[in-house]
C-alpha cells in the first residue's frame, strides 16, 4: 500500500438535519475505501499516511444548491497527535486541511468537526476519528 493523501467527504442531509440529529443525517466516506458503520458517523475512522495531507470536504446529500461549510477541525481527548497545521483550505472554500506528522504513530485520534449549511446560523458538530497506517 503506497502512502497517499486522504480526502474525507462529509455528506449532509440538508433537508432533514436539526440540532440533536447530526448522527442520523451525516455520513462519511473517503478516498481510501473506509466505510462508516451504518448510521454511526462518530465511529467512522479514516486512515492517513505519515507525511501526507488530510482534506475534509462537505457535500449536500440531495439539495445540490446547498453548500456545506466546514468551520473547524479540532483534536479531542488525550490520544495520539497525528495531525498538525490544521486550517481552512485556501484552494477549496468551505473545506479544511491538515498535515499528518512525519513519523508513524499507532492509535486513534478523535477530532471534532464543526460545520454549517451556508446561509444558516446553526453550527453542527460531529466527532469522527483517524488512524495512521504503517506503509513500508
């Protein structure tokens, strides 16, 4: 398996989401074939490679005219620190990016991802995870 950048897509059901219902109306997928446990975005785990980048992008499920704006990505808890230089992605408005540390670190890192639907005031939060894969 070759080291590669990871693109994490958050798909939001913009017609149905309400405060308190994020887990029912947010799904994740990524370019590395990781699958979300059915209806359980909190336990979605993306694999990342040392020294590569992670990109988070939001997409509407049905309403293509809606825009999902990711407003923050922050580390949660005391687990391993796999990411650095987390910030908005200047090449893709409303998305975020981070650099994966250069050395392999074992374990899961939980993070908090906040987002909103453009034109709406309500911000939502979901807490997926990342894990580094050892590529030799």
